[in-house]
């Protein structure tokens, strides 16, 4: 009978210990359940942030990406455009 490798086992030479996939988190993920997919998030919250889950990680990555792609000047121009396009009837 063969055994599958334990995903929570200590890392061997050359392997790094798994960490939470939430942006900026260095904690280990919570223990993997007996069945199902291995966990990738620690499911703990930072003092000023949300729980580290897949949905919140997606929101954090996309929020950071949106903010980087738009400059302050572009935001001001977009706000002015929205004001000018109001319907006056």
C-alpha cells in the first residue's frame, strides 16, 4: 500500500514552507482537512484588514491593481467628464 505525501509535513531540503497566499501575508496556511483540497490561506485577519480567504485575496489584488493603473490626473479628468454628462431635462 502506498501513502500519499502529507501536504502539511515539514519541508525537506530545498523546499520552502507553504505560506498564506493573501497579498503580503507570511503566516502558514491553516491545517489541511482530512478530505478535500489543501488550504492555501491562513483564515486569520490582520489588525486592520479582512480575513485571509480566497475571495478577500482576489479583492485585495484587484483593488491594488486598479489603483496602480490610473494616475491622479486621469481620475480628475474622469470625474469632470462624469459631471458634464449629466442629463438635464
